C-alpha cells in the first residue's frame, strides 16, 4: 500500500512539499563505479535487466549513495518490444539494435498478450526492490516505468536510434493504419506491463516519451496524447489511485493540451522548458518534475548552483519533484550529484 507520508507521493498528490522530493533520471548507470562493477558481472545489458537480484541491486545503488526520494526500477523502455518477441541487442558504443518492423506481416506478428509473461523477471525485480525499501528505506517511493507507444514505435520501426526517426514518422503519414496498428499493440502491451509493475509493488508509474517533440501538433495529438490518454484510462480502471508521470520531451506549448487531455498527475519537463510558463500551462494540482540541464551537473560548481537555485526559486509553493531535464550523462562526476542533493535538501 502507498504510504501517504512519503514525500514524493505527497508531491504527486498535489502538495507543495518543501524542500521538494528529488530523484534523477538514469540515476543508476555507467557514471557510478558500483554500477559498472555489477554490469561487468552480468554480461550484457539485457542479461542485467532480466536478472532480478542484480537489477534490484543497481536500482538501490543511488538510494544508498545519495538518499534519493525515488528509486526507479532498473530496466529499459525497449524491454516491451523485447518481451513481445522483437529481437533486440545493445551493442557496445552503438546503442540499441532491433530487427525493424516496417510491414503488415511483421507488425501483425507482434503479440501483446505474451508481454507480461515474458517480462516476469522485471516484475520480480520490482518485488525485491519494494521489499528492500519497505525494510530499510520506508520514505523512498518506487517508480515503475515504460516508454510511451510513440517513442517505443520509433525504435521498433527504425531499428536503432536516429536523429529524426524518419522511417517511423514517415510511416505515420504514409500508412497511418499500419502505424496505428503498431500503436494500438503498444497501448495494450504497455497497459498490462505497467499494471503488472503496480501489482508487484511500484507506487508511481512514469511514461517516457523522449521523441514526442519531433511531431507536428496534429500528429502529436494522434500519436502521443491519444495513446497516452488510453493507457492512463486503462490503468485507472484497474488501479484508480496510482500516480502517473507523463514526460513528453520537447513538447513545447503542446504540454498544455497533453496535461489537460491525458489525465496524468505529474508532467515531466525537459531542460528547454521555462518552468514559469509550465506552471501556468498545467492545472494547479498537477505536479511538475524537472528540469536541470544534465550538462550543468557535469560542470558542477557555480554553474550547477545557479541553475539549481533558479529552479527551486521558481517552483517554491507548487507541487514539484526536483529532477533533471533528461537522463544523467555517463561522464557526470558522482560527487557533483552529492553536491546537488545537499543543495536541494536545504531548499
Ligand atoms: O533512469 C534509470 O536509472 C532507470 C533505468 C532506465 C534506463 N533507460 C537504463 C539504461 C530508464 C528509465 C531508461 C529509459 C530509456 N531507454 C529511454 C527514455 C529516456 C531517454 O533517455 O530519453 C530511452 C530512449 C531508452 C533507450 C535506450 N536504452 C538507449 C537509446 C540506450 C543507449 C544509450 C546509452 O546510454 O548507452 C539504452 C541503454 C541503457 N538504458 C543504459 C542504461 C543504464 C546503458 C546501458 C549500459 O549499461 O551499457
């Protein structure tokens, strides 16, 4: 059960908790020596994500080192296509590689109903982390997550990372029916995947939509707002109370419509967004989460202090979760993260 005294759950419930709760996107990862050690032990990245003991261990590393308010499940947004049977590998230095799905046969072959069974080790990780937090860190909130259908579809169609995801966005225009079938498959798979995380002990769910900002407004409504809203409504039918964070990265002014129409409790905001504007674009009870530049965290010193204090000054008096505007970079000195935690803790 959710414990209402957890700072992060209070903020997501609409309370202006101060100093604000904090965690950092990609807080477990290669910038931490203790992560690199476990990663080497596990073999490849997928082996790590599907090894509940090791994945739980790396989830907890930043909690032990920094005392963050949120522990994010250690996994990846591409584990959903992997669990539906799309071949995936993480090649060293190249990022993720998938066997692309670009026609009716390969998209039709994806089976959302096997996703939850194949992702069983990930839910076991959630159980292990939750038990450890309940025993040793009862104020820390466990965050489950998935990629949003559009961003996951970008990788599934393209087969790898890309500057513009032209194959995926092109398919959305040239064959909206086929692209729509892929998005619907992902809505079904993602709903089941997130509900299974909630059942295993996740107390908050986050939807990462890293590439939402590449879309025109009409495409954004169709491929970001509608499917995200469907997932939120599907989850609400089964679990009416779990807070959901939506992160439509680089959405710009589309954030207002996203906030209004998807029904998420909290909006993740990227580094480019003016927090003063964001505060006027969402409802007063909707929390904001963000948006320190990961590069300011690498720089440290006065640059970090100035940026972080400006965010705190702007968000004081509002429901807010301190975070980065995108994931931690692997060259980040771990002691800069300690300095940031000290700064945010003093409000
Ligand atoms: O935040 C956390 O600490 C939780 C774990 C997490 C990872 N990826 C671990 C990871 C989360 C929430 C993600 C989300 C994710 N994955 C996104 C959305 C957020 C964003 O960054 O925009 C995306 C687009 C992915 C896809 C992905 N996974 C890419 C493009 C890469 C390669 C880039 C890289 O840094 O190597 C990954 C691999 C990945 N996911 C790593 C980690 C720690 C690095 C793998 C390694 O250890 O070698």
